[in-house]
């Protein structure tokens, strides 16, 4: 987080990171917060099997992941679930059938910056397994798997590994 050194208000090389959530300028008293970003993860379930994707970009390229992503400004978490599933898998969902499960903190490391996220977990049940049209820039493959067969070492993010320990 030390890459940001120049104050956006006064232009001096006086911006200091507090190591947790904010930068402050010792010259002009400017403060910039690095708040948590909202993100969603959707457990698509068909009977006893869960749908996982294989990441095709960093962080954690090649690791398994739940479909989801970051909440856009002026978007609800449920709308994010719908948008992300459409973008990644080209499927349309009925957001009224999403079931909120839990939330968990996470750190998303991207291009030398740690983004603190609050991951919101949802479950979406389908009556039959499907083969999606993958957005190959983001997702390289998928699998339907029983939760007891998930290898936590193959999961991309700490929040999801912790989630699967109790799901």
C-alpha cells in the first residue's frame, strides 16, 4: 500500500498509510479511506452437488472458486449475483430464489494492493445440472462436485475455504 505516496489534494510526497485502512497527508490534513469492498459468492446447488469454476485470471489463477464478484456502485448484492452469473456463465437467475447464507471478511490481493472485502455468500438451487457458456477471460473450466469431495487447498480464497468448513 506504500505505492501511493503523493497527496491528491496538495501534490506533496507526504501521503502516509496507517497499515490498515487510511492514508493521511501530513502537509494538508487530507485523509483518504480504503474501506471494505462488497463482494458476492454464489453456491449453485443441484441436489448434493455444488457448481465450482476454475479461475482464469489472477489472483489465484487455476484455483477453484464460487461464481460471483464485486458489487458495483448503486447495485444490491442480489443484483450483483444476477449480473455476475450472467457475465461469467451466461445464465439468468431469479434473484427472489437466492438464499443469503453468511458473510466473511477476505483480502483480495490484486496488482500489489490488498483490497479488504466483505464476501456475502448466497445459495441458489437449480433443479438440474447445466453446462454453462463460460466467459473464458475469467473462467477456464467448471465442475459439479459433492461438498465432501471439495479439497480446500484447491479453493482460491480464504473466505471460501473457511465457508466450506462449516457449509
